[in-house]
């Protein structure tokens, strides 16, 4: 999938070193934690690779996007309609590439994939309240803040922090992109 400046593609095992190079930087690990010692093994796991899109600019890896498709809650008799009806998004970007609109462009492309190509009903994303860049990105792409939760997530520092939850419905996406 391509945008004006970026290419998004499925991650491969060969992408591990490029992803590790920015995941270990202080501005990324501040929110995601320091990559584990077995990062390469975890990255190569099929269940991990299946969720990850690589963001490239001019052939260089500048970030990644998680698109985790999930079942929505439903009563048992409607489970088939709820199967794979929503997705959770997450992202990381090489620090020197921030502030240039690349994350917004990549997340917009992921939303287009979710709603236009996959026909999903709902997409969610979350962040720590202190992660201003992430929640501003969610708002730029049209997501709406749905939750504020107190000390529900353990920050890499070991401190329990507050979080925001954002979401976007297919009907909202389509209305915005008429």
C-alpha cells in the first residue's frame, strides 16, 4: 500500500534490525519499554509478524504499525457477525522522522485499509495520558476520545499511569472521506 510519500508493507523477519534500531531509542522506549533481549525471536514469531506493517520512505524503514484485528463482543448467537469486526492500532516511528507528518500519513493509510479494504466496523487505539504526540495523532486522523482510565497501565518506569482510549467507527470514517 502506498501513500503520497510512504509505502506500507507486511513485516518480514529481515526487518527486525531496522525496527530494533529505533525501538531502543529513548523517545520510543519511554512509551513502549526497552526492547527485550530476545527481541529478534519475538519479532520473528508468526503471530507477531502477522500484526505488523512496516512504514518505508524512499526504501528506508522509518516506522511500524500494528493492526490487530479482533472480534467484537456479542451474544453467542451473533458471534459470526462480530468475528474480526474491529482492530486495534499501535505505532512507532524513528525519532528523527517525527514532526514531518509521516505518522499521520501512515495511520490514515492503516485506517483506509481497515475500513475500505477490510470492511471493519470499528478501530481503536490507546496511549498514556502523558503521550501527547500519540493522542494528538489520534485526534488528527478523526478518532474520538472515548475513555480516560486512572492508573490502568504500567509505564516502562514501573509507575501505574492514566490512559486514554480512542476509537473511530466505519460510518464516521466514511462520512469524513466522502
